[in-house]
C-alpha cells in the first residue's frame, strides 16, 4: 500500500468499526467463537494452548492482510468506475 492508502485504511478502520461492532450478528458470532476458543483451551495443556494462540494470531494476521487487499481493490474499482462515469 502507498502511504496515503495505508492512512485511509487506518482512518476507516478506526472511525467506522463501530458500525460492525454494534451489529447483533457480529456480536453473536464473536461471542460464539470466543466461547468455543475458551472451551477448547480448557481442554489443552500449556504447550497446546500456546500452539493454539499462535495459530489464531496467524489467522488474524492473514485476515487483516485480506482486509487491506480488499480495501485496495475497492479503491481501484472506484477509480475505474469514476473514469467510466466521468
């Protein structure tokens, strides 16, 4: 990402995340995932919990990278559509 694109992504992430967080379906999904993670963690030993945490961190990083990629694609599409309309 360019510096401007990165700044725009961070701005949108910080200022518009409340709309996602307040979505009841989102809250339900997050709560369900957290409960499942806690249940699984309670059945693992310390080393296994560490492996699980590492795996979840990697999945989170991959998801964040996907979000950034989709943001860049959306900006590109917006530019293309502007050219077609303008």
